[in-house]
C-alpha cells in the first residue's frame, strides 16, 4: 500500500495467535502485544537488533551523504530512502542534529555516521577507496541518465537551496545532474536522493528478497 493511501487502515499485525515461534530473533513484547512498526512482513515480531543484523548481511556497496549546515529538513527523507534501497551507511556532514520526523523511524535500522567537516568526510572516504559522486545540477555536471554509477561509491547531496558547497564540489571525483523538463530550477535533496539511489539499484542490484 502507498503511504497515506488509506489512513483508516491499521498498519501491522496484532498479538501472535497460538504457540509462539522459537528463536532469539523474536521479541516477546511484540509477540504479546502486536507489531505495528513500519517494517516489511518478513520482519514482523523481530527484535530491532535482529532486523539490523539481517540487513547487514546484504547491504549494498553504495553510501549516501548529505551536507547539513542549516538543519536541512530533507535529511529524514534521505535516510528513509537509504533504508528502502539498503545503502551501506548514511553520512551527515556538518551539524550533528537533524530532523528525524521524515525518516519515519527508519533511522533505527540504518547505519548513520557523522562528520563535522567535508575534509573529515573526504578523508574517511579516501581511506576506504570510495569515490565521492556529487549529485547536483551544476555547470559541468554530466547527465546521470547517460552513465552507470560505480558499484562502490558515496553519493553526496547538498543543502536544500544552495546545493553542494564549493568545498564539497572540490571533494567529488565526479558530478552528475538529474534531467529536469519543467520550469523549476531544482528538485529537493530528498527526491534527488531517491532517484540517484534507484539508478544505482537498476545498474547493480538484483530483485529484493521475498
């Protein structure tokens, strides 16, 4: 179901009926009272730690980063997208605090790392041989639709409004733009992140588990 399609429909499942399943991954509290979390059915009644451990066995090779100099409200959406497409980690560069409301609790299942500056973030990526790929509609950016994103990389998004800072642009090994056809100058970082991550998925990922 699409989020918001039918607000009267209760999400999740009620208390487990019958004998409880065996296994350390199950949460007795959820089995007893029901599981109304925003998780796919395969993780119903699982402990949060068990869900994260299972996700960690199949995370993808791309990371996502976003600059946060002005408490960008898009960060929650970026985190939610990263969880949906199973990014290795989300990196927040700049201010540590961010509005978690848009993440819809997916930050509990997504690894998030903070870097105070672009320089420290760039050093982290360089130590792991991860190219930083900037996504922004800047002069000189290549159309993302005409290329294949690297299997191992960090997709970097800028602050809403100004986009990537000059320091961030300098740290990028490549810059790509997302084709737009209307009158608006740009799309927000939350939307751009979903488009870019899905482009990576189409190039490198197989179908999700049943």
